[in-house]
């Protein structure tokens, strides 16, 4: 059995291959730990992970949004750039988000709210459909 490979891409880097890509935006330390633990136990294929943590690189955000099949953003931790772009980001396909602040407001833009990052990861790696939080 071959071991799956993760390619981590952060601004300003760009990387292209045929692997599935996932974009994570504004993860907390706890969420980063949860992703590491989950992928260590469940990763069954090579993936690209785009990780955005607040760098001032709007072109990179647009690139990562366009090339990632799955996207997750923690709305409660956004910076001024992603706050300004949050409506646009949430309108894209396969963008799931977590928020405890203004959840009702964001639900008018997207119904793809999840309780935590584990629900998002399960939808990708378990073949399950994520049930949005309404």
C-alpha cells in the first residue's frame, strides 16, 4: 500500500497537478490540529492543501478558490480582506463555513454552514454529504 501525499501550498506559491485540492481559510490552532489528526487517520489519496491565514495576496485567494474542489472558511476569524470578500467567497461552489457570529445573516448568502471542521472533512473523505446547519 502506498502512502498518500499532501502538498501544502501557501501564498504566494502556486502549484498545479491533477490531485484533488482543498482550500482552508483562517483556521484556528484547534482546527489545524483537527485537520492534521483527521488526515493522518483518513487520507486515502494524494491531495493539495491550500492554506490561507491572512496574507495580503488577493490574487492568490482568487486562484485558490478557482482551483480547489472543496473550500472551508472560519468566518469568525477573517481579516479585513476576507471580510470584504466573504459574500463572494460564500457564493462559490462547495464552500463550507463555520461561524457562531452572525450565523443568521450568513445563512442568507449560503446554507453550507457546518458545526465544525470535522463535519467538513467527513464530507470529503467519507463520501458522505455534509448536512448544512440551517
